[in-house]
């Protein structure tokens, strides 16, 4: 069975490649959607991760007859009323770097004592223009006062994970995937595939 991962984010795609190796599902080929770089991405107009995951999965399912999934994810910070949330990738503007987003987050949290937040990931699965399911995962942590580590992507260098006493920017892809929002959501996706994927 072919399953296309529809994302333009190289950090996410690295984690999906690892997930494919770990799936343990016989005959599963989890691959990036061919030529996704040539496709104009859909506008992420949803107010929630759930809505945007559905928008992306439905949109990309129009480019193939195979089963596809897309995900919307981001960081919710309690002291900022849940921001950056669905705007995580565009927090400091459009076409910005992870570093610029991280700087803005640090700036906005400068005087905040409560540094608690979570990463959330919602995956939408679609085929032939129909949304088949959504699954999700989340992980709680604390926002650091300065970046730490050079692994991962996005807000990873600022996301401290107390159970491991390390920040996501210090974890290997494998160690992060064991505990992360995306790892949880992808494992839920694999459970769904085992139970009810269309043949
Ligand atoms: P696609 O829509 O093509 O998948 P994108 O990067 O635009 O790529 P999103 O709209 O879902 O994806 O934005 C997700 C942003 O949330 C991402 O760019 C990071 O800034 C942040 N983020 C999500 N998961 C993360 C993780 O595991 N580690 C660090 N930052 C993460």
C-alpha cells in the first residue's frame, strides 16, 4: 500500500521517513508526495489545527489516486493565550526563518513567568477528495529563555521536555519521535491504517 506524506517542511519529512522505517506494517510504502515542490501549497485558512489538516489532506489528495496524509502542527503557549498556534510557521511573517520565529517568541515571553506550552499535531488522511479520518498528538513542555541544541527544526531549540531533562533541540530524531506530538499522531495513524485503511 502506498501512503503519500504531503508536506513541504523538510523537518517534518525527515521525521516521516523515520516513521516509515518503524511502522512494522507489511507492504506499507510511506513516501513524500511526488513533485510536491512544484505544487502551490493550499492556503491554511482554518482557525484550528484540525481544520487546516483537513484542508491540506483534501487538497493534496486531488493530485493522486493514492492514500495521502497531511498534518498541521504548532506550538501553543499558555501565557500567550495559545499563540503562535496555527500561525506557528508564520509567527513573525510570511517566508520567515525558524530563527526569526524563535526570536519573536522569546521577545513576547520576556516578562512572563509561566513558560508552559505544548506542541500539537493533527494529521488528516484523504483519498480521492474524501477526508477519511483525523488523528492527533500533543506533548507538554516549557519554553526556554535561550535556544539550546542544534537538532530538529522550528521551535525545537526552545522546547524543554522535563521528563528527559533535555530540550527537543538536543534530542536525536529517534528520541524526539518517541515522545513528540508528531510521533504520537503518526502512531495513531498507523493504528488506524492497520484497522481500517482502504485496500
Ligand atoms: P506543511 O504545511 O507543508 O506541512 P509547514 O511548516 O507550513 O509545512 P505547518 O503550517 O503545520 O507546516 O506549521 C508548522 C510549524 O509549527 C513549523 O513550521 C514549526 O514552526 C512549528 N512546529 C511544528 N512541529 C514542530 C516540531 O516538531 N518542532 C518544532 N517546531 C514545530
